């Protein structure tokens, strides 16, 4: 199990640290739903309507994404949040994901993200939980911190190691893949929504 967590941690590190440096040669993200599963590949209907074939390898990691709520976040929880800037310099969360303790430190920092216009991805430890409703989080990381407001309608999810049994037709996902010279994609990581949810990252 520890090795699984370490491998998942490396996968999420790739997912988060490459977010702000994507180019044609870099790994790419695909968001959508699985339409078909074979022994060595999945077929995805991407959210832009394209049908995408993605190869699976021995090293492809599967991560389960399950709905939870804000009460699961405590002071010093290690979290990630895609967020949009607000006029006062704070951030408004688009989603929040909670890492297990074994993945603490993964992708630490703040960087651009492609979830929405001018959005960012910030990974760090919760330094404080502010406000009477507990919806403003101070997220601390090396050399910085961000204050993030989490609206009531924003999804909060937990990440846990999964397996290929989660890869089934209809399952919603966000995956990170490498692109070969011939244009084919091979999945590095696949984050799959549990119980039919769509991973909000």
C-alpha cells in the first residue's frame, strides 16, 4: 500500500507541476467519460466532443475521486484547490481536493491551471480556517500562502489510490497522458470519479 501511495504521489506531482508549463511536447490532460475499455486502452468522449483513444501501460496509475464536504478539512490538512482570482486579491475556489497523509507535499505551490480563465492550482497545508461559516481557508506552501474562499456549491473531494476496476464505460475522469511522435496517447494517471461523479479538477 505504501508503494501505491508513493506511485500515486509521483503521478499527482506530474499532474500539478506540469499544469503551468504545457506545450506540444509535454503531457496533456483529457477530461471526459469512458466509452469503451479494452485490455490495453480506454476510449474517452472528451468534454469537447472528440473521441480519444488512450493506451494503458504497466505504470498507469488509477486514482479514486470521492465526494466529501468542507467539514473533512481541518487545520494542517494538505489540500489542492483550483481557484479564480477575486478583486481583493483572494481566490475563490472552483474545487477543493484533499490528499491523504501519505501524499503530503505533492505538487506544493501555486501555478496556472486550465480550469477557467486566469485560474490557478494551489497545493499546500491549511494554516487556518476563517469566517463564521468556516469557508475561508489560508493555504500555506513554501515561500507563500493564499487565502481561498470556498463557496457552498463548490465540490470538495478526497483522493485515494484506486485500481483498474474503476475503469468502466460511463465513468467520468480526468487523465494525464504522454503524447508520442505518432500522436498516440498513453495514460500516466487516471483520476476516476467514484459513484458516477465527475472529477472537478
